[in-house]
C-alpha cells in the first residue's frame, strides 16, 4: 500500500517540477498518523523541500497537496502543522488490498528490500555444560524468528550456533563427571561449589562408565569432558529441534583451534600493530589504539592459556572472511560489556563496526497465576526449556518469548499460557484463524460458497467501520514484517497479530458474517479469509502453528 502511495506522491512532485512550480526533488517519506482524524498517511516532503525552494513549508505543501488530491485513489489532502501533508485514501484503494492478499496468499507481506544481502544470525550458542534454560529459549525464539523475517524480506540468511568446547569450563565439566563417577562407585567425594551440578551430570557419569566397560574408552579427564560435552550437545540439539529451531552451521571453538585460526588471527592483529607483549601476557590494544573499548584486553594469559576473547577474535574474523554483509550476535543481557570488544575487533581488521548488530536477550521470570514459581529442575539451579515446553507446548513458548522487545524483562505466566481463553495471547490469535475456518465451513453448509472471482461491487459491500478498520490493519502487515527485519525486532509481528485478532473477534461478535444477503455474505467471507491468510502467514514467521480447529 505504501509503495502505491509513494508512486502517487512522487508523480505529484514530478508534475510540479515539470511545470516549474517546484525546482528540487527529495525521496518520499510516508508515515502513519497517530490519530485517525489526521488521515490514512502523512508525508513531510514539503518540509524537506522548503529549504531548497527557499519558501515556507506550508506553501510547498499546498502546491503538492493539490496535485496529490487529483489522484482518483485519494479522497482529499490537508496541509497540517508546520507543513505536513495528510492524505485520506478512497475506500476502493483499501479494497484492492483484499485481492492482493488472496492472490499472494502465503507470500503476502514478503518483499525484496534485502536485495539478496548476506546476513549471519548466530544465536543460542549455549556452552555444552548443561541443558538449555528458559533464557536460551527466549534467545532461540528471537534468533529463529529474526532469520525468518529477514528471509521474507529478501535477505540471504545463515543460522549459526557457536559451540564453546574449549577452556576451563570443559575441564570443570570433565572433573564434575569424574567425581560423580567416583560417587556412583561408592566413594565419598567432596563436590566443589564451582562444578556443574544436577542430575544430568550423574546420568552422563553413568553412561560414560558403560562406554568404558563396553568399548574400552579412554578413561582420561579430557576424554571424559569430551564425552560429556557431546552428550549435552546432543540434548541441546534435540530440545532445539523440538522447539522448531534448526541451524545451517554448527561451529565448534575447537575446530577454530585445529585449523590454526586462533593463532592466525592473533598474528594478523600483531602485524597491524594492535597486539603487545606486556607483563608476561599478550594484550589486544583496544584502548591504547583507540578502537573504542574502555581498556586493553588480554588475549593470552601469563600461564599461556588463551582467553575467550582470543577465540572470539578468530571466530568473528572468520565470519568476516565468509563475506557476510551483516553479522548478528544474539547474546544474553549479561554480555553488554562485551559488545565494545567485538566492535574493536571489526575496527582492527579494517571493517565497518556497523556490520555488527548485537541483540541482547533480557531475563525471563516464570510465574504461575501471577506468582513467582520455582519449578523442580534437572539442572539444580535453573528452569530448563524442556520443562517449560513439556508443560505449555512449543507454540506458547515461541509466542510468549516474543511478546516483548528482546531487551525488556519478560514475565512468563505458565497458567495463562495453558488457558484456552482470550487472556492467553497465543490462543487468542490462533483461535482467530480457527474461528474463520469454522465460519467458512458453516457458510458451505448453508450453501454460501466463496466466490472464485470478485469485483469492486462485491467488495464495496464492506462498509462497516469495523470492516474498514480490519482492512486497514491488514494493509500494515507488509510494513510490520519489513520493519521487523530492518530494525531486527521480531516482536513486532507478535504485536501486530494480537492487534489484528483484537479487531476481528469483536467484529465477529457484533456482526453476522453469513446472512440472508448472499452478496454481503460473500464479501464478508472474503474479508474473513484475508484475515485468516495474514494470521497464518504471521504465525508461520513466528514458527507457531495455525490450527483450523480448536
């Protein structure tokens, strides 16, 4: 809809330039007014042109408004405030949208704004030291939905999971399993506070003992840690698959080391003058060389051990070498301070730091009927994604995790998520889709069939205020998907679907779709089908099912 309106405004400007009424041109920017009385859309084009024209914005606006209003698709134009042009569209302009929705069906809302640009979205990337918790689940929902909306807008997307399988954490994991093996054999042990707890460690210890007994597996600590990491990673992959999340690439930190990429990246920084040996350690000069960080960072410690940053330098260098136009990292909120370090990496390698986009995932609080809840958990310290999925289902999980902006704290009420009632947002949206399919089935029983062809006269029967509001809401879907992609805010789709369902349900309650008036019934069925089509498309982008019966 905006594209067609932009054509109308651009045509009016071209005409004014051709006639000599205006001498300059500017790109057309269209906004939706906050209040309905200010029109369907508004543009500040006159205010952008006024300094170039050396005229008042209202004078330029008046010149343009008259030409825009000449379009048969425009009811009227008004000059408002300092020079805004408020545009009111003919009802027929909106009715054409229904035809477009029904013709495009499950591709409605797609665009080519991405123009094939390559985007890598790295998300979840939980350490293979324990099962996924609900915070990881929220990150998974955000990452995979972002990937979907980016693809809908014409971007080429790679979904990636980074496996941190090196370093002290893996040593602690191996030692945790070793101690539990001793415990299972009847020995008394002292289990350190900083080791990994939970029943899953005991289960892995038991499985490892079977491997040793059956296959003569190496009984060393590193092998024990590798076995545990692989077992945990298997569980992570299973949980993510059941959550509807798949990855194109699983990149292991150990593979970077095996390929020599970590040492190579540090050497590359040295050649560029960004590394210094100091106090027995190897430092990345992120502050000294004015790379934007608040202090220099250690890459190799005095004991010869590499820091996590050393691997991250190599990993992001390798991402850049793969030719991505944008690199998206989805991180937990506790990684806020890390963003400056990675931006410093980009600068050090001569890359634009704007290529990096970091999305932070805030904490999730579990509630039950509004009260904080502590569920029993296999991990001992946190609630797992699997536990929540098993209780409320993956649809509710995906939808609830996307009900707020990712960097805002989220309250997840388990009881609300299970209710088959309007207060459950995912049910409310899914029921909108199922309700419409029920309406269409009822219409067939009554002998009212969906028309294969429809003309302006038929669609023109949709005149109720509720019907116009629904049509205009449908018209905003493409923009929502585009903004969700460009702003990297997938929650916009969830908000939109709740608003659309919030318009349709009251309309249904107030209005009979199937009436004695055959043509009116057909028109309303077309409107309902368009709503169901957009709801299904939106839910698909979220990775949530669109049931036809509930």
